[in-house]
């Protein structure tokens, strides 16, 4: 899917606001053993918002950043996990809700590839603890988002994936 400059700006601004809220609330990292400079806080928040906006666009719904509820759903009844690394899988942490469905989005420039989805239970049962308390399902093992309850709003900027994004 392709995002417009205005959509990218909206998501980037939301990511900056998300990082500022996290600073104000003194949120701690998931991987406390990693040095602060390796956390890539700003990048993660901005990329995360881009993925969430893309998933909302895919379903044809308006996206709003969750300003107050850190445990709410990102889009409709789904959690969105966003990566830049094309080889990264869907990650679910031990403290995440295993009954939720997680969608994996990959950002590359102004494009977002939706790899698929899985329940937290499916990721956990895959039993690949890639990092301490962080379970991963490879992106080629995910279920197609076309199988989800919510229909996809196909249009000129939301199209089925045809080739590998590089």
C-alpha cells in the first residue's frame, strides 16, 4: 500500500506526540537490559504510527492515535506491529494479550506491506523466544489478512502484494 505525504506527516506527528507522552509518563523499555541508545524510541514510535495508519487505511477506517489507553486496540479490534526489517517476524511479548490478533506491517519509504496476522496464542505456541520474554512468528507463517472479519478497502493505493519489497 502507498501512503501520501500528508498521511506520512500525520503518522510521523502522532509518533512524535506518542514519544513525548511516554517521556512524560516515564515509561520503561520492554528490554530493560539494552542500553538506552539502542532502544531507538523515536524511530519505533513514528514507524509504529505509520503501520497503524496503513492498517486503518487498508480497512477503510479513520485512524486515531491512542492518547490515553496503552492497552487498547490500535485499529478496530487488532494490534499492529510495525517493522522496517523485511526479515523480521511478528513479535508478541509475554505481557501482551495472547487472545488479541496482531497484524505485521513493514514500512519501506512511503509503502507499507501487510505481511499477515496471527493471534498472540499462535505466536506463543510457535515457541520461538527470539528475545527474553518476546516470542516471534516468521512473516512467511502468518495468516492472510483477507481471512479477517473486516473487509479490505481495495483501491489504487491499497493493492494486493505482488512482489518482494526491497
